[in-house]
């Protein structure tokens, strides 16, 4: 069982020496170590993988003793993360995640899927993953979100993944899950924020389209970006061809972002991410 | 000598048959033919390369006879295009174009370079390309552009290329050269319109940066896009690393756009381009 | 229902005029047309999409009348292609194709899956796709292939897809299905032919890995290439990281190749393909 | 002035702690640190950038004291590297390097250019870079290389760059400059070793072409790879179109490899490189 150590704090002289010295003094073995200093912000980030070590709390206490008082320190075993997926009608991201869940290749366990339409229920049942239908129709956003929250309260999860969930969540909802909601947006943000990005891309006549996975904050499509990808298009692409091509990278971008998160390879600071791939 | 034929008109049944039938009946040889119908706009575009044929006007008249009355028809020999470059201080795009000009690999002849700073004069002199310094300092935009126009009036050219020219041209200036001014913008438009796109990209925390070559219209950075490219960045990229990486694709995007234009491979319709690569 | 027309023949003057003239004279509407002349080989290729037309044989007869005697002419309605998949133990390509089959997004219907191991049976059953286990163990290749052929004889199919099938088929087997067997090879051919390409790539210290979809001929990994893709790797990639990253593009390359084939967008001539994307 | 520290040695427990502890104890400031352990080979690599520190030998001695006896330790100021370029007739890589040299954007100073043809002399003179013509014609390889060596003996240089030098150097010549000769090969090695890779690529019908920068060892095109890139091609690419497209990435791959080397970001171990981008 691997041990993951995540440290984030104000930068200072000798942090790497202190961390690696402490680990070394405990007789633990550093399998890999990545660190980064954001010199413009004076911020230090580190991720270590240790080989098996019996007592995590000894590592954590030791690190807290050598690091600045306000350092964020996490020491944990590398276990699959539990996620809840929110979906609407499009199946492509959900399908891919169900497959990765089924074969346990994503470091992720899907606790359940919640759809505001019923269309994807059948697919979930094929993988024995619980699906719940909570319609948004004929009710206020407030009521809809209350029903969502009620359903979510029955599950323990690390992250909520908006896997092509086409409703905009209220700031109040988002505030309950800070840096716990991941979204896939079908454009290379900040281009084409909001609805129908492929239509916007078509109208603008771009020669590239893209997809962006990001943390959800209360500003629509403006949260910290985890990963992005783009592919070329040309004048022969109508909106539907852009949609078809774009789906391929949406799948790939969301899968990559989830892998990075589930392997504890990402940090957030300000409105940006540090990603140790 | 190759002959290039460009046709753009309202779509109709049998246009390809009419065009290829006419060329065939004249005994000319079609080396390559590309056509495209924008079905949403009902618009037909075609580009043909013919092997040597003595009388271009026979081809043009013949085509006008078989095509709709309002068709745009151009028949021309494939000659290098004459361009004027406008620059400021950054050398990377200019250097690349001077090399391509010097070795005649771009289908393009640089008539002269005009800089609003004097920094790039020395480089131009190394390639025996005339450089003129027209400062924008201590004068109104109106006066500056009058001086530009005066200088331009001494040259015959097909296109003006803004090769990292950091002044915004007035709508009145642009209106004199419709679809004759090409710009390289250092972002994947429509993201990061306007000044300092790399600073904007850094602040937003994107994981991709890009470059866009486009026709200049009177709306800043909103003209028809010719070509775009993007490259990955990560959290270790400060603004200066983005600038350095971005320059590599600015060079490549502008060179490609110019090649496409100089080889008569692009059409404009509405605010979009059709590009037969 | 769309009509697809495929023409391949010796190049000649006026072929486009003849084809488009004939279609036009029948009152059929050309939705799109792509043609290509391989000037080094003097070979002409064309693909047309026509909007609905009642009598396919009229189009075919008409075309045969205006084209060279030895022209290959196919006129067909755009229907899903029937495929049989051969697999071993790896699930990633199969999973992706089952999803595309299930949601009918690939222009392809999977008739059955045959595995030389039983591992993927469970997955197929989740999508109600018949799976047959034909072990290669403790029997000669000849016997194994006889059993394969017997099983195949119960199905009608357009193509056999080797979706990570890790047995090498004999030339005799391949000869029964000329240009009907598609393989995905996990390298950018012609680099790393044969077994364990990721191990070979690791040993060579490459900075790119790739995947190739190709038609199977009797020379191992040397058939006409349909599509290829590559992704960057670095010194931190061991063999297992290359395998994991590589799988993502194997999936994407095979899916793309199948889409191109199922949409009748590919031709073979000599040992090369012409692909109208 | 930045200080660069490069360490390579057998892996051991606590190396990062020892290195960072030593630097810290000297009061030097680590601007950035990258380290990597090749666990399959048990090999440790580290690169540090320190801010200005007066006495390099103190750092070096200190490191040698805390590191294993056989560690390779280099401590140096970040100065431009001196290079000699060998060329034949093609100008594209040379042009790009001359520009980067001229504007000092590559961390590299070109001491001179030696050509086995005279074609590129004129270009070098435009940048005031000495060019020497040493013809290979009508003489044995042995004599040719003796003349090369004699010319090289007049210059002090860190690296020899084969910037499209189309002669194969003998093992004896290469042995004099171990890991000091960089080559750009116009394919994604190990595909298409040897002469005319674009012709080979065309004949094979690949859908990707590439370029590779590598250290030259006595086995042709088999030295440690520094960086590689690929771009898509299709059936419309003849050999000359592949050459034209390929040149763009040859330029880019060689420039990147040189930047990595000149910034001391690469290590060699066995037949592989570790590259800290």
C-alpha cells in the first residue's frame, strides 16, 4: 500500500531538506517526490509517495513539527476515491467512467449516478451502479437542489463529478462542496463560456475546438482549471461534426482530470491548480 | 507555370460538372480540384490548379458563361505575392519571414518592412529588405496612420502583414484594405482578446496557450480566422515562459497562414474562412 | 437514407466532369464529393454522397457507362457495417467499441465477439453481445484457426476487427479475408513491429509512443495503414506507464479507423490507403 | 548569474535530504530543484538552480562530501554554450539557429559553421558567423574527417551540432567527441533509420511523420534520444510535401534539443536521456 503525502505552505528556505530529512530519519522510503515553488506567490507545494509505513500519524506529526505552523499537511493511503456522478442525457463521459470504474483502472469508485433525465438509467444498470432520477422539471432550482442534497446525504463521497450535467448549480449548492465538484466544459475555457459552446465556436469560425475540466466555484465556468485539450477543425465542420469530434476529447479530458484528482496529484491555490502529472 | 482558378458563388445543381466540363472542353488539364459547399449558407467554393494554358481570359470567360451571373471567378498564374510587413520590436515572426523570403520558400516577396520602432532595422538590412521607421510617438493615431499610408503609397503589394505590430489600426485605415491585412494574435481567439494575452492566460491558469492568424476587420481581433494552434503549458509556466513557448507557435501559425494565402488556398465568406490546405 | 458512391480507376482526363455530369443528368443531388488523383501512380479515387435516390442500379450502370472499363464502382446505401471482434484479455478497445455499438454511434453493429481467453465474456454479456471462447491452448495454430473459421461461418459480417487479439493469424487465414481484417498495433508503425512494442519503446528511450490501425495482410504489421496517432512520453515513463498512456490512443485510433471504414471513407491501392475524412 | 548543479549517482536513501541540507547549510538559495530516480536501474539524477553564490568550489566540495564516492557532480554558472555547426545544403535548421544565435535567445553561441558544400556560406556571412567549406568530394572519408578535425582544432566549443549534415561520421571521429555531437534525424526514430526517411515514409504509406534530435554514437541513428515530434500527413502528401512539412518540425525539434542542452537540462545514462524540461 502506497502512502501519499501532500504539503502546501508559505515558501521558506530549506523546506525540501526538512521534509526529506524527516522522512529519512523515520526510516521511510521516498518512492517519488515532486515539489514546486510558485515564486510569484511565495507558495510551496510538495507531493511524496512513500512505500508502506505502518503509522501514518507519526509521519504527519513529524512533518507538522518541522514545517511552518500554517502548513497544510495530508498523509494518507492511496485508496480509490468515492465519487457521485451527475448526468443529463449524453452518455459518452458516463460510459467511459463506468468502464473505468468497472475495471478499476481509474482509482475511483462510483457510489451512484444521479440524472435529471432518466435516459442513462439503463446504462448504469448494465454496470450494477445505482441510478437515481431527480427531475428538474416543473420545480424551482431551489427545490431541485434540495432533492439533490437529500439524495446525496445518503452517500459518502469524496467528489461530485458533473459528467455532462446540463443544469447550472446555484452558488449556495456549490458552497457546500468547496473544491469537491468537478465539471467538464466543452470548450477551451475561457473561450465560449456558458451555453452551446460548439454553436458559438461554429459561429466564430474557429480552427480549434477544445474541452476543459475544472473545479466548480460559484462563478460559472471560471473555477480552477485542471486540464485542457484541443483538436483541429476546419470549414467542413458543422455544429454536429464539432459535437462529435468534441465528445472524444471531452471523454479524454474528464478521464484525465479524474485520474489526477484520484491519485492526489493536484493542488489548488488562488484560482489555479498545481498538477504533478 | 501553374494556373490557379478560384470560384465562389451561390450553390446550384451541377456546378462541379459545369466547371470540370468547361475546363475539359478547353483541353486544359486539371492537376487538382477542391470544392466545398456550405450547405447552411448555400454557398459553393472551388479551387483548381491547371497545368500551363496559354490564354487565361479564355478560361475566365468560359467559366463566367457556365456559372451563375454573380459568381466570383478568378483565374491567375501562381506568382509570389508581394507583401508589406508592419512590425514593432519583437523579431521572431519577422526573422522567420525574412528567411522564407530570402530562400523563396513562402510564395511571398517582402516589398518592405515598416516599424513603429527602429529596433528591427538592422535585421532587415542583413537581408537587403528596405526598412522604414515611422514612429507613433508624440503624434495622434490619425497623423501616424497618414504617415503609414503615405509610405505604403510608394509600394505595390497584395497584402499587409502585421508581424507582431503592437499598434491598433483605426477602422478607417482597415477599411482601405479589406481582406488585405493579416494579423497574428498571441492567443487562441476568441480567448484573451486585446492586450497582454499571455498575462491574461497566466492569470486564468489555463493549461493550453495558442496563437491565431486572422484577417483584420474593424473589430479588434474578431476578423475571419485563417489558422490556429495551441500547445500545453503547466503550473510551472510564468508569463515569460508562456511568452517564450508562445513565440514558437506564433511563428509557425503566421508562416502557415501566409503560405495558405500566397498559394491562393483561402476564401472568406461572412466572418469565416474556407481553407483548402 | 444517404447513398454512397465509391469509384477507383486509372486516371483520365475529364473523370470528374463525367461523374458529376452523369449524377446531375439523373437528377440526383450530390451532397458531398471528394476526389483524389495519385499522380505518381496515375490512379483516380472518388467518394460521393448523394441524397436519397430510389434506384441504385441506375446510378451504377450510368457510371459504368461513362467510366473506363476496368473502373471499380460501388453504389450503396449508408448502412451500419456488421463486424466480428477478436479479442484476448485486454478490455479497453472492446469496451469502447461495445459502447459505440450500444449507442449506435459508430456506424457499426457487432455480430459477436470471439476471445482466445474467457476473460471478456462477462463484459460482452453486459451489452447482450454474443461471446464465444475458442482457446488456442494445447492445439496447433492450424486447429485453432479451423475452429475460428467454423465459428465465423455462422455469421454474416463485413469486417473482422482484431481488438487487441494477441495471436498471429496465419497467411492462409488472412488470405480468406482480403482487406477485411483490421488490426490495432500499439506502436507508430513501422517502428516496433512485433511483440511487446512498449517494452521495445522503453528500451530505446523514445520520447513519443503511438498506435496504428491497419489492414491485415500476410506480412505481420505491414498492411496498409489507416490511421496513426502519437503522444509524448518522458524518462519518468516505465513500461507500465507507457502501456497505460498508450491504451488511451489505441482506443482512439481503432475507433477512428472503424468509423472511417464503416462510413466508406477509405480506399486501398498498392500498400497504401486513401482516406477521405 | 544563476548557478546550475547537476548530480548523477547510484540511488541511495536520503540523497535529496543530503543535497538540499548541504545547500541550505551553505546559505545558498535553491531557486528550483528537479530530481528523478530510475528505479529499474537504481540511478539518481538531480538538477538544481541556485541564486548567485560566490564560491562554486565550496558547493562542489560540499556535495562531494555528502554524496556517494562515485557521484558525478557538476557546479557551473549558466553561460551560453559554444557550438560548431556542421551543414550540407539545406538551410532551414541553420537559418533558425543563426537567428537564435543573433538574438541570443538560445543560450548558445555559434563559433563557426562548417559545410561540405559551399551553398550556405552566403547566409552565414549575413550574420557575421565564420563559415568554412571543407568538401568531401574526391577524397576518402578518412581524409575528409582529418580536415574537419584540423579545422575544429582551431575552435573551443562545447558541442558539435549536425544541422542537416548529410555525411555519416566514422566511429573513430565520433569517439573523439563522446556525448558532444547532436544530430537531427528527419523521422521519428527508430522508424526509418538511414537515408531518405521521407521517401521511406511515403513508400510505407504512414499517416504520421516526425523528427528526432539525438546524441550521436557510433551506431548510426541509434544514440540517446533528446526530443521527438510528429505531425499528421495524409494520402495527398507526396515525398516533396512530406519534406516541406517535415522541415518545420526538424527546425523545432533541433531548436528545442539545443535549448535543453544549453540550459543543462539533460543527462545521459545507458542509451537514454533524462530531460528536466
